[in-house]
């Protein structure tokens, strides 16, 4: 091998070594980039919980209208003050008007009355086991419940937005916020064992959302 060939071989060896170093560096850089790409992103806040279902008997919080325009329903939401009244609600099973003679009104095929109803709730229908007509209902003296102050100040527009979000939550009858709500969002539900209230406090701040259930545990 002459001197020129020796020099050329040396140059080729150096070039190969440099190429190996560049490729190794690129691989390291790619590996680091992959690590960054694989970093977990923060998960979005979970949505409202499923509607709670009691495992024992419940009762209406106050007097409720039983409406029958073909089959009995338990009106747990708003009732229009007309004659006959207009309202609707979940199916009321185990209800026999013959057992409540003299305690209800009727017009044509429509029958309705106001009762404090006790029974079971499966999340879809209410099965009555007892009912006290409004004329005989003697509620215990209610204990005033102080309204908590919101943890943070929200504008009326923000409260309305929260109410809109909660309208679609499972088991919600209605949600109201904004002007006149005194810094709160008022949420009416069929039943809550505290799960929805706890979620709302964690999501929007303690005291911002006030959950009120139409059905409460019977005692």
C-alpha cells in the first residue's frame, strides 16, 4: 500500500467515525423528544356523577301533587296553577285512588290531589307505600338552615353558565343561577345522598351550588 492509499483509508475511517457519532447524537435527541411527547397530559375534570338511588324508603320533602291523566304520576317539579293543575313526573306505582276517596279532585277523567308520599325510588319510578293527604298533613316545625356564602365571587353570567351545565346532569329537575340567586346556583334534583353536592363543591367551589332534593330518606 503506497502513502496515498494509506492517507485515503485514514480519511475514510475518520469520516465513518464522525458519521457514527452524528447518528448516535440524533438517536439520543429523538429519544428525548419521544420522552417529551409521552409525558401525560392533565386529565380533564370528570363530569357530574350518576344520579344517586336510595337503598331504603324515602318520602317527599314537602307535599307533592299526584296527577292522573291516564296513569298516576308524582309531580316533583313545578306545578302550573290552573284548573285542573298541570304537572308531570315519574310514574307512581302502587297507587289506588279508591284508597284515597274524598282526598282528591277530579274533572272528567283527570284526578289529582296533594299528599306527603312515602315509598321507594328506583331512579325511574316511585312506588308508594303510604300517603298523607294535604288536609291532614302536619309537618314538624322546620329547622332553619343557614345559606352558606359562596367560596368565590361569580358574576351573574358565570352563575347562569354553571346552571346551564348542571341542567343536563343526571337526576336534575332544574338549575337556576344569575340575577336574584344571591351568588348561588340552586339545583333541584330527585334525590341526592350527598354525592352531587360533594362533586359540585369540588368543581365550582364550596357553597356556590346548593343542591335540594325533592325526595329525602324516610325516618
